[in-house]
C-alpha cells in the first residue's frame, strides 16, 4: 500500500503539469476531404457552427487546393464567405502554394496554414514541387501574409515517417524548422501524416523544435492509423505542445498517403484531456452530439469511441470552461 510520502514523490518526479490545451478542429477540412461524399456548403457551415457552439476557437475550415485534386474542397471561397463573423474564432485555410494563398487572402480568411512535407517524394505527390521549393514558397508568402494582416501557421508533414522514404531523422525536421522559422510563423506544427509515430518520437522531435523556438506556440497533427494517436497526443502535451489538431468523430485522412486514414477523434481526445485535468474550454457533450449529427450526414458510423461507449461518469461535469 502506498504511503502519502511515496505518492508525493511519484507525483513530483512525474510528467510536468499542463493547465490548458487548445483544440484545433480539422474535421471540416482534413476530415471531409477524404470522405467519399461531397457535402453541400450549408452542411459544412452547420458543422462549423456546431463546432463553435461547443467552444472550439480554432477551426481549419477548408483548403485552397485544385478542385480536381480534392473535389470535396471545391467550394472553399463560397464556404468562407458564408461563415458568421466571430472575433473570438479563427478560421484557418490550408494552402500549399502562392495561388492557394491568394485565394485564401481574397476571400477573407483569418489564418493560412502552409504545409511543407519533409520528403521530396511525398512533397512532389502532394504539391508537385520538392521540399526546398515549398520552403522557399512559404518564405515569400510569409511576407505577403504579414502585410495583409493574416495570421500564419506552418505544419511540417511526415515529421515522423514517410510512406515513400521511410524513417525520418528528427535532425532533418529540425533543419526544415530552422528555415521555416525565418518567415516568423505565428504557430509551428509537426504532423504524423501517415500515423506511424510513437510517443518517444513525439517527445524527441518536439524537444528539438522547442530548443529552436522556445516561445512560439507548437501544434501537432496526428493520425490514428495504427492506434497510437491518443498516446502520441498525451506525449505531445508532456513535450510542451499547446495546440492539438483533432477531427470530430475521427473522420478523415490524407488522399495522397496510402492507408493514412483516421485523424484522432476530437471526442476521444477531449475525454482523455478532461479526465486528466487539462483545461480545453470545450464541451465534450456538444462534440458528441455533433458526431451523432455527422453520422446522419454521412450515412454511416464514424471511428470515435466515446460516442459509442458513453462519457464516464455519466453525470460528470466535463465542460472545462
């Protein structure tokens, strides 16, 4: 039986406490882009409105990519222009090049999220250019975004492994981050785009990024392809990440990565964080209701586990606002 002194010692040498995490909802973009259905703009708008009502303040609403490559995002401008104005919410649009930035800027997006893939092979499949060219594009876009008053975030994709080039050295990710930071993004993120990472990788790679940029908010985008997504999210919190991407219901993936299905579900992530005493400001019950609604729109069940199993304890006060 543990004594009080032993318990105190265990707690003292345990992981450092994190008081608050921001959830960045990516369901309207990364979630829907890989689903076979093309939902109407009004349905996407309701998805986003429900997300706001649940208390989520950062939402990746669409991507400004070629509609022939990702037809689910063909209504990007129409969707952004239809969204309610809300000073407390940041609408984010994913971009990959100058053309994407111009489209995002012209329709009034709040923040652009630039993607740079860590390997040339994947970057060519994703963006038709090698990694260095994407970095150069970002540095040019960064100056234009700043002058237009648009926030910026950069996510380095395949930070923990690539389906075409295999293992990725954390030092390689740090070298890309070093170049990216010259553009002074508001947020820097690392993505496990194909769901291969394990917690030790998350901690090691983010520790290098933290040394490079101790003051910039760090973001992670995780996929649950091999059922390690939530464990990786917990490791990211321990590593000092303050923004975690998640998708309501766990829908989505990447159309250019073989078998890379499944973002971590917003529902399941919130349950883990709430039960761990980490504040998010998001109402899990509202998110679960949105998952139920989303299943109706898609006509099938989605991967999230909490909506199936239920919140425990059932009468818990889990809204951390």
